[in-house]
C-alpha cells in the first residue's frame, strides 16, 4: 500500500490540544493576575490562588496529553495518565463507530483499548481519516503486506 504514511507517524487531536493548552495558559494568567492585583490578600492567599491556577493548568495539560504513535514495530497509545506499547500483531481491529468518543483498538487478548489520541470531538473528519490510516497500517503490518 503506497498510500500509507511514512513511519513513525503521530496521531493526536491537534485542535482539542490547542484549545486545552490555550485555555490552561489563559486561566493561569488570569488567576495569577487577580492574585497579584487584589491588595487585600495576604501572601498565603496569593500563593493559594497561584497554586490553584497551576493545578487547573496541570489538569488541562493532562487532558491534552493523548496521542497514538505508530512506528515500524508497533503502536504506542498514550492516554491521559497511562501509556501502553503494542506490537502490530496485537491489534486485531481499529474501530471508530458513529457516536464513539475516540478510537478503540480490539486486541488479540480479547480486550479493547481506548486510544484517546484519535477523537472526533472538534475535528471529526480528521479523526475519521486518522482512524482509517491507523486501520490500514494495522492491517498491512499485521499481515506482513509491507516490505
């Protein structure tokens, strides 16, 4: 299949990531600015404002973490707090059905692994194209169709 992308390739929800990171920075800046400008706050209260802002930014940073990285030997799925490495042969099927919040990988051990790095939230057509590409890569790699 010559229409497959060169490996390694990374799939991630780019627009969603941009929105989350932009919102995180904006929230941090606004809350920190408010903490600095409110003269009636004590040092500890200001610090708690900044700590809260940092905590919110950290949560949004975690939410922006998901990605799926396909390389010659397999796929690495990075979700919000977990990372899992899969060999191509372990992936039986790549699914993105209507209404699914993200791609699911059906695995050879009978389980299903959510791959949050491909999600149709803001960019539905991009997610569909990415899911098709990952499916084609998995089919080609698991059957040995590629050189």
